[in-house]
């Protein structure tokens, strides 16, 4: 098998920080690009200091979540407040294809790295910017955190228990989402460059990218003037029933069950052995099931609670019913499906410890992605400054001593 | 009339042989940026056509909002791949295409003799993007499943959404489908971009569940669990380690209340009019505020209930706090910022009339994208594609129609 990855030969300079920007680099890196994060000990990224740490020893190079979320990126350390550091960053950009950043609008310009500046260094450079709400517009400077960005899209208003208040999603789903989709934007621009020789400055508003997920509910507003609200786990368009999560035997164990067609309904009845309690005549059609969904779900819940979630999922699946156990974090590592697909992998860190991160979550027929843990600060300094940029040993050492490379 | 798009992906030919959300949205991303996308539907049509939202809730296969929003810019043909003549026609389309996007369960593609081995034999340069809930391999690959089932297999709901001990929640939309779609578009596009380098086409195997389990949940949780054997579950508040960091009610809805850093907290105090309670020692850092979350949230809610979400957003943002309104879908759809950025586009559709659609998910200034043409009617381009593009004559087309192949 040809082991070459599709983006081999593409070089990316990544100023991205925290989560979304590093995931852009990760995605391109997994796909074969050479990606260098530019960061500095002068201002260590907060995610490098997030516990838990490898072997319980706190250090910016030992954060386990950071290593997973930043895997695929390399790292060079430059204190950009120093003019010589800025020049080195530009020298690297001159030899690169793509620059990624997720600062607020205007920050790159203030650093002296705005698009016009970069074009002067390399005419066909692709600058990928992913501010929360875009590069322009009245709310361009809106402050959000990853976990609250979704509130500006309508998405948060849909999450919660049926008829109740919105419940927050407790982490930034939008960060990896925008990070992965951001890599698609970069690929589109690379393709355009291949077609035309032109680079460009991509304006990737995380708000707009994520709001596409609200599309189905948005159409209900456009067509009917309705603005949806929380509906537990019911179908987003009220088109399937049952469609929910039901309690199983044990502490906080649940199963998801969906019936999308009459055929699947009959499969469910067969799996249930056509019980008396499920008054079949009242639920014979999809319309009836939808009209009486609360009753239907309550009845099903009384049945599921007698079963182990995994056993019940296997039983229902053996009849062709769409059902999965609701997994918790502790279930993931040993789950036979994720084990078989090598979703999570144990890797050896250069500092000598082993840790578990996620691997190639998409499988390519040609070429296997070799995933290494996220970089130590400045891990690729030698390679970039000595080999790529050709600094003399002496000058390299000086710049390190003077904390320009830092 | 063959359309000649000029976008970033112009020259790339895509077949969308998918239904509902994941594959259609993935193919829509290609279509947004100028790829020539043909949607191939079974004669019964994409199941999304049977789901709303419909204008006035009256079901009509050409008036589904879900179908419309995920199928813009595509041409549409019908093809009964289960028949011999239909399958032969589908193979002709495969010869034309660079990319096939599909989301049929693996067993179904096999039953049509359209798994990757069959397809590779017809067009070895084709990139086949397969998006399913569980993927092409592993013990659950033969399982039946929908978006909800995939989402709850990831740990996301157990970890991050819902009240403790109560039902874990999805996001109220097709979150797993969308996450799978963007992962597939990115990895698939890379496979197209690097096709010559890697030596030809390949299958790109995307599991919606795996992508979320890895890139969202795994990133933040799996290293710690693997090392220490401990893991967390949902709490029902936005961020249990710091406060304020959750969704709170206000006079006309809800706000995402976030003020963790000292500057943000002081900004919020000022906006609230420096109430006496805010001077208490226990409220002077985010951790002790979190330890007294019930108390502080009840104080803050007394204030938020007297103000509207937009008042709160504007005043708090001006004071340096990342506090935002929880926009309803209607409010997001009317947001002046998004309007100023041209995020909404007016489109015409023969059955739906004038539709204000969501525009491009990101802005490529040198090669603008986004929806321009409405979703195709069922079989709308049969003559154009099969006659004009593949060169079948009228008699042959009529025979195919008579045989039920198209």
C-alpha cells in the first residue's frame, strides 16, 4: 500500500491557540501536512496548564488533554515581541503555504502579520482567520468562549428538557467542529490556488460555520415563523417516534432507541414479544406514535429499565431496531467498537511517559495516519531554525540565550 | 444546460448518493464552493423529502425544508440502483465522478453490489466518502442507527449535557450527522487534493460516532481516564469549576452568563450597579464563587430578570465580559450582524417560492461560495444528465423510464 498521505508537501504555520485553531493544524497534520505551531514560553497557552498531567507532575509539557487536542501540530517557540522573532516567523511563512490563526479581528495586523504584510512575503499565501463572529460586521468584536459561542446561533435555545429552559452544553462542541471544518476551508483555498495561482484571506466566522447545524430548525422559522425550543431527545423535526433515551438497569445507565419506519416499528414489537402493555392499536401508524409520544416513551421506559443497556441494545439490534447504549467517558476506552477501530491509542511521549490520546478518527483506504502526542514547546526548533531556515549554530544559540527563540 | 461554476472547487465532480443530513450536507459543502454535484436519488426520493418542516405543516415531497437546505446548488437525478439497468446507469455516473458521497449502511451498499471494491473496479481514481453512524468496520458496523444513536454512543451526552442523574441530551439538532459530515468533507477533500500523490482513489470511512468520541470527548477526557481511572459526568451547569458560567433566565429569555477572570467579574459587578452582596469575600474568585454557586446564581438572577437579553449582552460586553444573549432561532435569523455580513441569501424555488436561506459557511474572498440555486426537484435533471452528459438518446431514456430504472 502507498503510505503517502494526501497533504504531504503542504506546510502550515499555526498561530492558533487554545482549541479550535490547534485542531485546524491537527486536521491538516493528520492528513500529511507539516504543521508548526508558533508559541512561546513568554505567554504559555492556558490549555498547556490544564490538569490532569502525565504522572501527576504539573508542567506545560505534560497536560494530557493538551497532548490529545494538539496532536498533529509541531511547535516552534518564538517570542513575537522581539523583532528578530517576528522576522524568523516571516522567514518561515515565506517557505509555507498556509497560515492559521484564531485571534480576534485585528490582532494579526497589530503583530505585523496582517494579510497584506504576508502577501508581501509570499504572494500566494493562504491566511486562514477564524474569529468568533468573523472579521467584520457590527458584532465582530463580540467576546465569547467556545462553550458560549453557540448561544449566538440559536443552537443553545434548542438544547434541554422538553418544554423547559435551555441547558448548557458543558464544553465547546464548536471548537473541534469549527477546527475540522476550518481545515476544509483551507483545502478549498489550496484547490483554488492550484487552479489559479491565487492565495487569499479566508474569513471563517465560527458563528456562521456552527449556525449551519441549526439549519433544520431555521427552516421552520423561514417557512412557518416558528422558533423551536428544547425537546429532550425527540426528533428535531418531530418526524420519528419513538426517538429517545430511556433508563436502563443500574446507576445512570441509559439506551437510545429510534424507530424511523413502520418496518422498524414491527421489528421493535417483535423484540418486545408483542406485549400487552404496549397498546399496539394506539401506536400503529407514525402519526399515532407522534401524537402520543409522551405515553409511548413512558411505556417504553418502564420496559427498558429492567434491562442492562448493552444487552438490550444487542437484543434490539438483533431485530433490526436502531439502538445504542448511552456511553459515559469511562466506557469509551474499553468499548469493543472503539477498540476495533483504534479510536484511542496509547503513545510514547518524548519525555518518556505513556499516555492515551485519540488516533485517526477517520480511516483512509490509502495511507495510515501515524499520530504522535501534541508537541512540547519548541519541539521542532532545531529542524526549523537550523535546517529549514539555515541559521548558523552560533546565531541559533545566541537567539536562544537572548530568549528570542523562547 | 451544464453549469460552469467558478468556485474554489470548480472542476471537481461529485455524486451525492445520500439521504437525510450527513452525506447531503457533506456534498452541499462541495457544492457551496463550486464543485459540480449531482444528487442521485432512488425513485422514492431522499427520505428527507418526507420530513418537514413543510409550509403550514402540509407534507409535500418538493416542500421539505430539511431537503431544501442540505441540497442547494446540486443537480438531481433518479436512479433505481436495485435494478440491473439502474445499476449500470449508476456505474456510468461513477465513471464521470471524482467523488462519491454516500451514507447508506454498509450492508445496503453491499446488497446493491456497490461496495468499494465494486466501485474501485469501475473508477480507480474515485474518492468514495462513506459516512455512517458507526463506520465500515468494527462490531457495530452492521448495526442500524440514526443520528441520535450515534450521538449517545460518544460519551458526549453523559459527560456534557443534562442534569445529573437525569436523561442525557443531544443538542436538539442532527449533531452527530453534522459532525460526521464536516469530518468527511475535510478528509474526503484532502483525498481528492492529494489523489495523484497517493496513487489514486480510495475509500474514506467516517463514523459520526467515532469522530465525536475522539475529537470532542476523547480530546478532553480520555488521557485522564486512561491514566487515573477517573472521569466526570454532566452537572447541568455550564462550568462547575468556575462561576458565573452558565445559562440564566432573564426578562425576555436567557443569557449565557460568563465572568470568570477578575476583570470580567469586576465588569459584571459594575454593570449590575455594584450590589453589596458582590463585595462578600467568597465572591472574589471564580472557584469560591463556584463553591457557592446556588447563592451567587440566585443573586445574579434577581438582576437579570429585570433586564432584557440584549441589554445584558450590550452592557456586559462593553464592560469586558464575554456574556451573550441566548438567541432564539428567530433572533439569530434576524441578527443585524449576520445580515450586515451577507450571511442570508434570497433564493427562488418552484414549489417553495422565495426562501431566505443560510449562506456560505465561510467566506473565500477570491472564490466566493454559498448556495445560489435551489435544491433540485425529484429527477429534475434526468434528461440533462443522462441525455446531455452521458449521451443517451431519447429512445434509451424512454426505455429506462419504462423499466423503472429512472
